[in-house]
C-alpha cells in the first residue's frame, strides 16, 4: 500500500510494554472491484520515528476554505487536525477548486501535520437506516467525502455508523455493513480510509463498543477501515475510564481490530455520568473525567504516535483551543501522577447550543 513518506501504518505501531469542483457521484454502472484490486491508502499514517507521546490537535473551522483550517492549526500549535469538508447539517458539497487543494496541501506541510489531518463526515448520514432513500443518499455522500479527502491527502474520514431507527438490530448492522462496502467501492482508487467512530449508544445507535464497530466492517474492506474512539462517548457508553475501562477498551482494540489502540482518539471531557448514553462534551478537566483520566491517557505508551483531537467550541480566534492544548501539554509533560486534581464538573463548553457549521462536532 502506498503511504505518506515518513509515516507508518497503525498495524506497524507496537505498544510499549508495561475538499475546481464538488465531486459528483460516479455512474451506477461502475464495475465493482474487490479489495485486492483496489489501490487505497491503509487506515492511518504514523511517524516512522516513533514518538513517545500522542500528537495533539483539534477540530477547527474550514469556513472560507479548507486551507484556512490548516493555517489555523499552525497558529494554534496543533500537531493534528480535524475539519468538515461541508457543513455538517447539509447534503450539498462545497466547491473545491484545484487551487484550494494546493493551498491546503502547502498549509499542512508548513504546519507539520501531513498524515495527521482528518475529515468528519456530515451528521445527516445514516448508513443503517431502513429508509432506502436516506440510506442511498448517505452512501453517495460518504463516497464523495472519501474521494474529496483522498484528493486533499487526508488520513481518513470519521463516520458515525448510524441508527436502525425501529428496525431489528441485526438488520441495521447488515445494512450499515453493506452500505460501507458500497461507499468504499463508489469512492474509487485514491480515496481516503474510513474511520468508524464509537458512539455513546443513545437510542438505537450502532457502534457503542469496540466489538460492535468491528462487526460493521465488511470482510472485503478491512484494509480500508480504521477505528476512532471518543473519551466522552466511551464514558457515556459505560466504560469507566477512571477505573479499568481504558484497559478493557485497549484489550478490545487488540481482540477485534488487531491494533494496540485506536487509530484516532477524540479527547473530550463530559458532564454526564458514566453509562448515561448521552453525548455531551466538556473542556478538558472540567467534566467528570477530570485531569487524572487525561493525564493517564496522555502517558499511555499505547497512544504513542496516535493523533488526539479536541472537539470543543473553539472560542474567539480559537482561544479555547490554544488554552486546552496548553493544558494537555502541561499534563503530558508532567506525567500521570501530577496534581491528581479531581474534576470540577463545571463542563466549560459542554452541552447547550450546537456549534456553527464548520466548527467543532456537535455534542
């Protein structure tokens, strides 16, 4: 598999002991290719010189063009970036002129984040829906996202698997799995990998556990799909990250994904109780996870080289992002012991209004 120079795939990373156009859908008569016939980057790129710590970054706005997000990442001191390629509540793709693609690539190079940039798919997508029209539209848009991300040289597209919305769960899983395979095929050669994100498990959401995410992977597409986890989602889904929950998550990554850790981690605190099945984000250290959990994660050798993304309201001039990154780096530099300060539970930036289109993912 071709990969970015100076990077390595997730499978090679070993744990240390202890967006001039919007892409249109291809014709329905496009011949099907098997995974062995496809040329597609493997999920996730890693640094060849193995870093001792995770790469810290944030979801930033692409308003005004995707290159703006990469430039903002540099200004904030991000080592990784996540962005929307279209407003998250809109089906229509943004224009992506060739000149903007070039500007984005140069900006990523200047920021030092090549191989650690990701797109988050729109929230409208539901690949598990029993509504045929919605599912077909979701497949088409996901294929567009994967193709656009490949054009930009992104390391992956993050997707919420979807919900069965009243249908039997096994049928929802099958629909989602089949839709993923179809979207990857429609995306064609050079598409970016797909990263399935774990959910909080609200209602009939799929992907509450690492094993549930693995069950959504088509057998023919395993090399094209990776896993993204979110600390707030894990906690809400019932994983006690303050106790043994994190070790259990890593064990599940090894068992179900043959990886020592997720390919991408969203580092979000949360104001809701463990097991609540509610997706709410908070500023690091100001939710119920608290400083101690983040110190532990940032010191975990299994996360060495893994991009870690903050999903918080960025604030004016991305001031919240700058402040949060500084806080995480301080915890990172002083190790898991630190002050051991208990969470305040104030949850700055948690809940409330949805972010503006192109900002950080919804809570």
